[in-house]
C-alpha cells in the first residue's frame, strides 16, 4: 500500500502520532544535555615521576627510557612524547584516534600495569610514579576566590576549601578542583653559625624532630577481663610541641629548639603554582559537570549555592566568575530558538513568494515537525545540544523542506491540470517517493565521511552527521504523511485549470534551454571556460585550518627565560597585567604562574609545572572587542617586554597544538639537535608572517657544580650528601617530618635563617656540617667550581630525542600561507645521517584531519553511485548527474569571495554536503524525465518538460537552504561551511536546471524533432 494513500485514509492515526511527537520534541528540548561544544575524547594519559637530585640526562636514561620501553608494548599506541628535566620525568602517551572511547578505562588499566612493571626497574630514590588519566576532564565552571591585600593566606585557603566542600554534594557536579592554593609548611629556621658555637649540628636537629614525630603502635596490655590499649605515639599536637623539643649537643649540653631556632607556620617557598585575579592573590575553583547531564541546570544549582555562601564569606574575600560553560550553553540554546524561528520565517516567506500562502504554511509545518522529532531521536541516542548539533539543525533547515516542496508542487500542478485534491496529493507523493528516498540517502551518504573519520578534530563535528541523517530521513517520512494529511485541508483546488507552464517566464526559460541544447558544444565550451576561470580565481582565496570561535576572551602564554624563578615570573607578569587592566574594555584578568589553569575549555593547551610561565586569561566586555584589545596588548608586549615571549591566542573549537608551526628534528646527539634547531631558526628569522621563534628545549640554564675533593672530604668528615643538605637548607629546606593538624599534613622543613644573604658572589662560604658537628665552609671541601650552561629540558618522541623549532602565525595571515614559505626553507636543510625531520603543529593536525575525512570518501562515493545506478538502472544517467558536480567549485569560490571566508576544514565539510544536495536535486529532475516519458512524450520533450516542472521545486529547495543558513554565516566556526554551501548551491541550482539538461542531451544524443 502507498504510504501517502494510507495516511490520507487514516488521518486520525497520523494526527495522533504528530501530536505525540510534537509534545515529545518540546519535552526533549528541555531534557537534552546542554554543552558548549561537541565533546571529543582526549585519549591521552600523563605519567609523572620524580627523581630528586638527578640531572636531566640521568632522568632521561634511568627513568624516562625505562618507562617508555615498557609503554611501547601497549596496543593501539599512537605516540609517546616525553620531557626529562632535573629531578622530573613526564611522559605524554596518546592512543590512536579510532580507539573506542568506551574501552578507554581498560586501556588505562593496561597502562597502569605496564608502568608498575617498569617501576620495579627504576633506581632507588625515583618515584612514586603518578598516572593521570583524567587529563582530558573539562572543568567548565571556573571561579576564583580572591583576597584583598593584607588578608591572611590561610584565611583564603580555608574558605576556598569551605566552598569546595559545599559544591561537591550538588547533583550534577562531578568534581571540584582547587588551583593555586599555597601548601602550608612548618619552617624551622636555624643559624648554622650559632649551632656550631653551641656544639649542635643540623643533623642533631633533623634526628630529634624525626624521632619525636613518629606514629607507632604501642600494642595492648591485658588485665583480667579487660585489655588496655597503649598509646605510645609522641606526635606533635601544636607548634609549641616542636618549639619545646630538647636538642642535645655533642658536648652533652641540652637546648630547647625555641632557643636555637625560629619555628613558625609558613607556605612552601618556592611555590609550585601562584594565581592572581585583577592584581590580587586568588585560588581557582573549577567545577566539572557529570557526563551527559544538562550543564545549564547544574550551573544554576552551583550559582545558587555560591550566592548563598557569599553571606558567610568574610569581608576582603570576593568570589569572581572566570569562565562559565553553563552560560555559554544557555546562550547557545537561546540563540538556537531565535535562529529556528528566523529560519522558519525565511523558509515560509520564500515559499510564500513563489508558491502562495497555503503551500508555504503547509511546507513550513513539515519543517517544524521534522525538527522537533529530531530532538526526540537525539535524546534517545545520547546526543546533546551543543555548538555542532545546533549548527547541524540550522544547516538542515533548508534541506528538510526539499521533499515536502516536491510533494506539494506535484499536487498543486496536478490540481491545476484538473486532478482532484486527494488524488493529486497521493500521486504527488507516491510517484516520486522512491526517487526522493534514494535522493535523501545520497544526501546522507555525502556526510558519511564525518561519521567514519577517526581524527580528534573530525570527532568534534561527527554529531553533524547523526543530526542531519535523522532529520533528513524524518523529512522524507513527513513528506509522505504529514504533508499529505495537512495538505488535504490546507490546500485549495484552483478555480481554473490549464497548463501551469503557459506563462512568460516558462516560455522564456524553455526557449533559452532549447537554444543551449541546440548549440550544445558551444554551451559545453562556455561551461568549461567558466569553470577554469573560477578555478584560477580560487587561487586568490586564502586557506586555513580550523576557525576561531567567538568569545569575549583571549589567552596569553607569557614565557620568561628557562632559569627564571617563579617569584620573579610572578612579579614580572604584573607589567602586562597592569596594561591590560588599564584597558576600558577589559573586565577580568586571571593569571596562573607556574602552570596553565585547569582545563576549563576542552580545546586548550596544558603545560606541565613550569616556573617561567605566566598564563593569562583575559575577559573583555564583548566578543567583538577581543581582537582589538589583544592586538594592543601584543604591541605593548613587543615594545615593552622584549625579554619575554608572549604567545597570544584566541579560542578554537578543535584540538590546539603548543605552537602553530613546529619543525621537529629527531636524532641521538643533543649537541647536533641543538645545532639543527639554531640553524633552522636562523633560516626562518626573516619570515615576516611568523613570530615568536623558539624551540621546545628553550634556553640553556646555568649550572654551578662544586668539584668535591675526596681527600679533603675524608679528612674533614664531609661527604657529597652533607654538601647537598647544606645547599638545600638555603632554598626549599630539608624535610625532617610532618606536622598533622586535623586533615592538614604540613612538612617540617629546616632552613638556614640567613639564606637570603647568599648569592653568586659568596656561595663558597656556605656552611657545611660533618656528622661530628664540625662546620666548615664549602671552599675548604672542594677543589674547584664548575660553572656552565646546559640543556634544562630534553624532549623525546617515540623514544628518540627530539627538538622542535616553533613559531606562531602573525594575525591576519593563515597557517597554510606561512607554511608555504617556511616548509621549503627548513626542508632544504641537509640533515646528518641518523637524523630526521617531521612536522607537527597545525600542519600535522590539518593533514591528519584531511586524511581522516578523505579515507572514507571512496565508501561514500560507492554508496552514492550505487543508489544512482539502482534508481536509474544504468550508467549514463548517473554519469550525466556526476558530470555537473565540478561546477560546485564555481559557487564555493563565489561564496568565499562574497562573504570573505577562507577555505578550511569546515568549508571542505560544506563541499561534502553540497555533493549530496546537488545529486539530490538532480535525481528529482532526471526522474521527472522518466515520468514525462511514461505520459507519452518523447525523450527530448520529456527532458524539456522535466526541467520546466522541476524549476520551482529545485529553485525553492536551493533558496530555502541558502537563506536558511543566513543565521550562521557570521558564526566564526560554521561561517566557512555556510558560505561554501550558499555559494555552491547557488551555482549548482543553475547547473541542475540548465547544464544538466545539456549534459543529458549530449549523453543521450537528443535533438528536437
């Protein structure tokens, strides 16, 4: 039975399901999870191992190499990158993109087992190994608790923890992380000179504190019917307990610790991470949403709780919002409703102009049902409303009415010829139903590469395929059901009947078409000439990779020389901060020193603990202000802060590399690698379109090494360990135990009270104690001092040493045009045997993404060709349709030029979609040729009549799609795709109605009788 006939004969059934779907769709809109961007899985794990006292070379050989060797046994491994520094190894392991995200936890477990096996072979003193498989977690609700000057840092820390404890129980909150809080310590400051005069050595202090702060088991004492537990622990219960410790000297004298040392609670110095917001010290509070839940609802609960907590926060502390994914998602959803209404109005107005009020309202109602039902299926399969899915719905707007337009137009034309309304509706839907079905699947198959692509970047736009597939299939269903049922009471039979194509427009169009077919070879030459001209014009269109997204934010990574202490970085970054705060457009400046902030945005770069880095997040009043403020700040940094490398960045919706352009050299010798990097930087230094030339090993750092004398050391009773202890007391201190206060665990650190008096000029006077308590200056223990510069970071790639020459693209240029200048220069370098060059950065990301999209193209092409052959039971008609596809490029170039867009990843996706749209419209025309021939026309007349009868449906389908995309043409992410589709579909519509009949006539050698 015909679907259309069943529908019109069983209207109540159709009405029932339509009402159910409408209500369910509205409910699904509120139930669907809300997110800023489509999630993509970061398939990385970070493995960190400390090896205190070891050089970077020792860390590389004894720790990094041992763990990497075991990790290479892991299956589905994409790459291993590592960095080895003094006392620290960090390994970044990445799994292949096509690995099933649902199986990742098992893969992390395998990695843990491998690391535990490697841990057995690590040297003594190395470890423990920390495995972070939550590296990709997004904490999209990011706040800061800042303190006015003079507020006790303990108060700031205590209230940040208080807020953390109150937020964690909220339903929908997965994690609450504090960032930038200072670690409390107990400082025991001693004067080693004073200790020497009293006959006390630092070792006496170390041993006494350690001995009196152990938790030991005292056992039990049985007494008849009861047992008495013995508490033999003598841990400290207050700082006074530490101060009252008795220290016994070598001569038997005893002293209280308070008499020979200053004991106080302080904070770790140097700190690991520091944070400021608008010039004031702060602690970050980052909140993540549970997967799949509505972040808008979670954000409302978090905001309500924070509002309630403000009354309990003391004066001098202020809670500041830094990044709000929940608000971004809410704004996106409100924009979606606005765009939906706007698109429906545009579609209805276009159809109203061409087809009249009633047909336009009929087709518009089909659009509404297709969209709301799409929301139902999205909820069922677990999709969320985010930037990608919302854009997919907007993109689908015009395409969703194509089938309904064909059905309505067929019915209207049939009624004009005298056919009764019900019969016209049934035949208007039933005759082309399988052609429309095949055309719909071809449109779906054109987006299939999105679903089959395995790259991280492609993963961000994969939901586009699912939403478009669902909505297009639904549009076909509703065209055969809802359009037919509603058309029975919305359409009216015309009072007069006749030939619908007997008017001036169609007569003119027929004459033009016949002339072009008559002079087909001249026409073909003209088509080729137009294509060549636009292809040459297309060379002037800029290329790009992935566009920026519109946010009232930008980032700055402020790099000082590698040997810069964190305290200096903290102070020096104030210069750029002060400039930014003076800008009237700037609302908030958040700075984290020593590391990047928590991953508040999915597509962001994370750096490991790095004392010479200050990471800025700058918020302005409006997204339109970001560029101007950033350019002014960049100019200020260039003019006033030449000692730093300031990397300014806008936000992108795809994975972001650590540098725009990276040329990576691999090989065994670090000296040769350094020479290659320096040569590469010299060669490209003149490139004006690039900036921030650097390498990932950074600058060499100064090393001061006392040359220990075995003879002097034995005579004085001093070992290398004694020297190391003496130098540690001048900086971070010697850890001798822990002080426990409720849930706090504070290390007890012994430091030299005069440590700030030492600098490069008097290091030889550092006091060193022997085990016997004798103090001697360092000069008397060493033969000499070695002062040199050496590498601080050693990077590796897949177990080979690797140095990356890096630079960024100057604003106003695109990475491909900069790469076109830089790549030949560096690839012209002669590399020694055993050394290789490969490209990372945006070039590698773009190559991987394009390859990921290109790999499934043959599958999509075969499926589309198969559908065409099944529909037309031969090859010539499909070949005629395929012949017009290159003309899409004419429209894409036109769209790029008109709207000022660049050809990038999103424009390529638009090209894929265009192929399906164009074939879909062409099928409708070619199938109409067969229908006209069945009515008795010869093939030439059938071709002409098919072109005439499909003019309105094809033109209206194209117009609704083109103008339906107007709301997203200004979107930074999807604007390139919209421009490609709008321009391409404009040219393709002309190609379908004019060029396709010419090609058809050529393929079938048709001539007018």
